[in-house]
C-alpha cells in the first residue's frame, strides 16, 4: 500500500485531516518538528530571496581585513 505525506497549512486543516482519517479508520502517525515554525518560515523566505537575486555576495578574502 502507498503512504502519503501531507502538509497542512494551518491548524484548521490539520484538525480536519485528522478527523477525516479517524472517521474512515485510516491509521496515521504524527511527527512533531523540533524547529519553531517562524524560524522555518524565515529560512524558507531567505532561500526565496536568494533565488530572486536579493542577496549580497561577500568575497571571503575580505572577511578578515
């Protein structure tokens, strides 16, 4: 059988998915992240900014001068 990994965007979606799966007797596992969601969002935003060219390139030779 297949496994699915879902990514609810908020607590309301998470609760609805859990309710649905319990109603249909679908087994599921919960895995909690050790990372603060705000920190994760900040890192992902930084990645998007870099891809969009919003970054500063630093020459490593000039870091210690």
